[in-house]
């Protein structure tokens, strides 16, 4: 039996690890990259400044800095589905495409990307992405970035590993596990019709990404456009969607389960006057802010504050701002709680801009060169001091997207069942066996090949048709334990092919079909 002293000593070690991890995370959300070359540096918390970035994206974006607040990398969907299938790009700290950082799976939605550190690693980072409606390539993926590669500028060493293959809602989100080390990553099933409200919750540990926990909450439609937003303490989650649904849940960071739904608004089936688009909690968790968009005949966008301490939350709705279309050609967009505990609000300008993207260089005005700011989000009503179009982006422009960054600062749940490094649920056995993963994007006629736990220094990749004829061959150096390669398959005939990877220590094969 373990002695009391050894148990106490172990708890001290765990506590020290968690404190150290929290300190390292303090500045990871300091750099925001979004919109058309726009960004904000929150290093000086009292006077954030606008910066220039290399991106031009209408919606989805995520960024991460190091422990000192220096930008590491960012990702975004650069275009829109009508401008090309592959839209995801990863940029390094010099605002250039990272090595192997092109053609990350994505579809130019608004909350389809998020970045988390790989648990127990100082240099590896997961980038999660999803495609929503582009059949047959809908699903959720992960890629892996190694910041030790390419002289410290980073490289995507694993790209487009498929986690699911169903239609995902536009709300990829992450939150730190109650043990302070691991992460929960969420996707939402979407059919745009059925009423199951299905959550898929993936546990990310140092060794693996676990199969999802699936919850059917059965209180809303599995609709494409929705958001899941966590409270600053991580114990609550607000779900909103474009059909006017708003519901707050309890969240258990040890088990990854949602419970105790507190319904604020049911979904609308007509008279759509609550098309919720984005939301953010105040830093003390007592207020929730929601933006709405025009659609279904509604011609006005709103920014609304809700008092979560009220006995009737829906009745506490306080409209802070409204703007009409087409009088101003402006549409409300993303809300994000920033490191300075203010909430920033993005809008898009539509006039003479087909589909809202991309802006011609001449389209510049107060609406797209500024963000709105809620200066005191914990305060009720006008005391929150919302100032529309007040944060100047230095001549750069915003659309509807702001960085979908998780709370890197969230502490462990001390005193809970998972206040040690136990993950709180049973783990499957993890092995170091080499694994070959293949994803073929039929729309782009592109093949993504990834190998993990792959031993050796150099790898020969060969592809054979069913007659045994070699149709592709390449030899390249292996990033330790990882191999990734993209292949344009436009010249290949339809049919089945065999992929073979071989080093001096490994030999793996897998088939794929070009239809």
C-alpha cells in the first residue's frame, strides 16, 4: 500500500506540473490573426495594438503564441467553396505559408479551425479542421505542427488525418481537461434537419486521440450553423444556432459530459427574428453576449446582452446595438472575449462585394476597418460601454471571423476526481506500432498519406495499380516518427491502387480507390 507521505509527495509534483503548465499558457492567446491582413497584439494588456498579418480569410481562423507571447503560427481558410475546394492554410511567424502548410482540409466556414498544444510536448501542436457540406469530403480532420522543424519556423508533419466522415456543424471547439494537461475537442453532427442535437467529444492525451464520446441531447436541430461557447471557468457551455436556439449546460471537465440543460430559447419554425450567429461570456461569467444576422426576411442585425443571474434570462435581453441591411450593407459577425477581458465584435461589409469576399482594395470604410469593443462586459446594460467600430485595425480589414482560440489559461479542477493526471475515463491500450493513414479527396483529386510511429531515416513511397505497375515513386527523409506526403492524382485513371511505404526498418501497405 502506498504510504501517505508518497501520496502527498505525488500531489506536490502534480500541483507543480499544473502550475508550471498554467504559467506557460498565460500568453498563448496574445496574438490574434484574422480578416484581410488584420491582427491584434495583446502583449501590452492595457494598450493592445493592431498588427499586419499574411492572411486573407472571410471566417475561420486560429492562432497561437509561445509562453512569452510571440506568435508561433496561425491557420485560416483563405477563400470560399466557390473559389476552390482546398481552402485551409497554415502561416508561420513570418506571415508566410508554413512548410507543408497548404491544402489543409477546410471549407471556408466560420468556426471550423482550432489549435491546441499536444499534451506533454513543448514543440507539437494539433490543428483541428472540418468540412461541412462538401460531399464526399465532409468530416473532421487533424494535422500536426512541429515548431522545432525548419529552423524554428515550423512544419506540418502530419496533414489531414480523418477523425469522422459525417456532416459537421460549424462549431469546432476545444477546452482543457480537468487534469490541466489533456484536452477535450468537440464536433457537432449536422444534417440540417433532424432533432437529435448530437455532440462528439474527443479526448486528446499525450499518446492518442480517443474515440469520441457521443451525446444525443435531443433538444435542438442538427443544424449547420451553430456555436458552442464555454464560460471562463469551463463549467458552463452555451449553445446557440441560427434557428434562434439558446441553451446553457453544465459541463464536467473530468468526464467530458454535458448535463442539466437550461433552455433560454427554443428553436423557431417561422418569424426568424433570433438568428444567433456568435456569442461570448463576460469574464466573470454573469453576462452572455450574442450577435444575430439578417436572413429569412429579417433586415436588422443585433448585439444583445443577457443577464445569466436573472430568474428569467430571456426577459433580461438588452439590445446594445442594431444595424440594418441594406441601408448600411453591414452584417454582424464574431464575438470574442480577449486577453484584456474586453469583448471584440467583427462585422462584414457587403456592398459591391459578391458573397462578401474578397474585398476589392477600394472597399474601405469605418465598418470593415474597425472592430466594436465591449469595454466592461461584466457590467449590465449601458454600463458595459459598447463602442461600435472603435478599434482601428491600422488600415487592415475585418470580415465576420475572429480567432477561434480556446482558453489556454484554464487551470486544473483542483480537488475534483481528476485533480491528478488521471484522465477520468478508461483508456484503450496504446502501442507504438507503425500506422499508415490515407485520405483521398475526390473533389480535388489529391491523396494525403501519413505514417506515425514510423522508424527509419529515409522512406521510399511507391504506388502500384492493380496490374502491379508502378505509377508513382518518391524517396524522402523522415521527420522522426512521422511521414507525410501529398500527391496530385489527376493523371491517374480511375481504379484501385496500392500504396507502399518502406524504410530500412518498416514496410507498410494500404489501398485507395480513385472513383
